[in-house]
C-alpha cells in the first residue's frame, strides 16, 4: 500500500514537472486584437519604414497588433472585391481612385470628414469625391513630365522644346525626316492614356459641341500613325516598353514619371546624357494630369476609427517625405510637399523631374463629370482609336462620322 502511494506521488511529481517544462518552452500567445492593412507593392523598398510606422501605431495602441499584407498590383482589385463582399474586410486598404470610386458608388466605403482632409493637397482630395462626398485619403501621386532627346531636337528643330501636343503634331514631319525614327511613343491603348489626353482639351462630357475637337485629335493621331511618326505597335505596347523604345533611340519624345527616368539613367547612360525634360505635354486647357493612389476604409471594417488613425500616421509629413525619397513618388501631404526636397533640385534630370512634377500639382485637370464605368469608357474610346488607325481609308470626314456615332454611346457612361 505504501509503495503504491509513493509511486502515485512520484507520478504526480513527474507529470507536474513535465507540464511546467512544456509551459516554460511554449511561446506566449498574442492576445492582442488584430488591425489589418493592405497595401499595393510597397515591399521591399518601403518595408523598413512601414515596420517603423507599425511600431509607432502599436506603441500608441498596445492592445492591437497590425497585420500588414502587401498585394501584387495585378491581384489588388480581385482580392479587395472578395474581401469587401465578405463580413471581415481589412480595416484600411490602399487602392487606386478608379476602383475606389466604383466601391464608393456601391456604398461599400466609409465617407470621410472633409475637414480632416485639410493637410492634403486640395487638387488630390478633389479627385477622391463621389457626389461631393470624400471616399478616400490621398496617399501618394505621380505627375509625369515630357522627356526628349535634346540631341535630336537641337539638330532637327534648332533646340525648340516640344511643350504641347500641337507642337508635337506640327513638328512631327520635320523630326521624322531628320531623325529617321518614330517621333512620339505612347501606350495609347493602355488603361486611360487616351482619356487623359482628351481631358487636356476639356473633352469630358462628350457633348456635340466637342465632336469636332475630338475628331481633330483622333485625326492627328491617325496622321502620325500612318505616316510612321508613331511606331506600328502603338496599340499594343505598355508603359515599360515605351521607355525601352526611348532607351534604344527609337523615339524623340515620350511622357514619363521620375521612376522611369531613373530607369533610363541606370540602363541607358549614353541616352540619358542626351536627355532633357520639360513640363508634361498639354492641350488647349494647359493643365496637367496626375496618377494617384489612395487609402479607403470599408463600410464593414471593424476598426474604422483606428483605420483613420493608422492612415494619419502613414500620411504624416515625416513619413510622406520618407516615402517620396525611397520610391520617387510625390507625397499627398501639403506640408511634405513644401519641404526643400521638392524645391532645391539639382540639374540632374531625375532630380529636376521631382521639382517639375510638384509644380504641376497646382494646375491639375478638374474632372467636372461623374463617370459611371471608367473601364467601359476607356474600352469604347480605345476601340474607336484602334478602328481608325487600322483602317487604311480613314480620313478626317470618316473619323468625324465615326465619333458622331461614338459620342452618344459615350454619354451613356456619364452620370
């Protein structure tokens, strides 16, 4: 009996000792609540700074753990839509304004207090409105500049700078005859490139009064394409391929952002030495376009107030400036934009393009109309351009007839 008691005591001790050792080597369970943020392709360039931002947030809100998910750009819309339709979307999402606008129209996003937007550039905030409601927080922007081969322009145009699309059209024949290469390269059939050019002529609501102006623009592109002043693969190339053509001396003029100019510097130093920049090519309204990324808070998000707090840290003056320095984008925060980093630029064109781009933000195209489905609108515009360029018999009269037929359809995209 005594032996059994002793054995029982020993067994209890062994079990107690084993359990205590297991507990000793088990990591502590993180009991903090989760805050989820989705971004688009910020790793690895901005990863160190993002981790600092996350640490700052978690220090301020110790009961929360930030889960940061960085999504490839090609998956962003699909994954976001799936999450929005679920009952557990992320608390804060980095998107583009076009897709954000669609979600806002479907009442899937929180509308934000306009007063809280005072620290952002007004022109960028205005691009994030649906029926005067602000649906997104500006995150960062890019405003491309005109990039040209100064050696060719000096030789063929006595150094004249191409500043407008009209300059480009009027001088294309002379440039082509002199350089023997395509004059202008653009990815006209990709995304909203063509719509952005049309907007530079205030062709936004597609009324009958604007048909002639639109026909003239299509006709000019048709003329340049058929004459060889634009490459034959204009309808199929993407933006990166535009840069590659310029780097291989197959273009005199392109429009590109600072990040792509840096690519020229790194991959084609001989071409870079012959390169100069000026303000973005403009149309009759003399205004510039901009590409923008924003932050949105889903209607079903669990931590809406914290989402705005995290966005506030993410878009602070210091963090916006650091983002600009690391990624060659423009901050949306007006105090960051006033930093000397955007005022004192060297003569190096990568540097110079930063200062030129910032100035362009103060003269942006104003979108006066609401578009129901921007993707469908772009497809309709691009399809008509493709029809005209590939039709061997198309002339101004036929183009005008085609656009007369197209514009009533396009008006159906306007709210």
